[in-house]
C-alpha cells in the first residue's frame, strides 16, 4: 500500500542537506523577503522534499530550496529551529526527482487578482493600514493602491493623503517654462 511521504516528516540538520543542481526556479527579492516573514511569523508550515543519498549521507533537495535558503541566510530562523528543517523524503531515481522538482514548481498556481483586491479591501475595512498590509502581504504601496482601485470602493481611500489639484484656467508653474 502506498503511503505519502508527508506522513513521515523528519527534522534534519541543515548541514546534512544539499541543494540539487537542476532546479530552474528562482524567486525575486520581494518574494524572498515575504517568505522570510512567513517563516518568521508562522514557522515552517511545509517540509522541504528531499532524496536521501546513502553514499554521501546527504539529503538532496527536490523541492523547498528557498525555504532551505531562508534558514541558511537568517540566523534568527536557524537559532529558533535549532539548525533543523522539516524534511519529507522521496525515494526516486534522478530523472523522477527532476520531474518532481518541475511538477512542484509548476503546481504552485497563480493568484486571482480580484480575490486579492477583495482581501485588501477587507483588511482596509477592518482598520489595517497600508504599511501593515505592505509588510504582512509583501506588497508595495503602489501595488496596494492599484488593488484598491480595482475594487472601486471610495471608502478604501478615505484615509489617504492626496495632493491638491488645479482648477481649470489656473496658471501652473510649468506654463512659465
């Protein structure tokens, strides 16, 4: 009977883990910062997936390189987790591990912009500031503004500061250049 690897999670010392040399995935700096914030605030909620190489006595990453990178890069995470990271182990040959890496990367999906706009609207309505939303959702203030505009709710802009507008017929400084 098949048993999914996730039912046998092990805490593995990070020194026993090694990145694979075939992962085509990369994460931009803002998303890496968000991943750090996620792990800092929520802990490791998902294990990394590894293959155990008995000859080398190393765990080779199949999926989870960026979660692994966070522990290597941030001492606060390393210390809190005692230098160990949760690992789910798969036992497959190299070609199947490569295929697993691609499947894991591609199966992440994409975000529904309308749903994200609704979430931002709800957060604003319950009193969260743009800086709170920016920090906790990993968004720039400009991105939050665009999402607010998508919802079309004037109430989302009631606490925003706007520059003064000009009146038609009013002489502008630029007119003298």
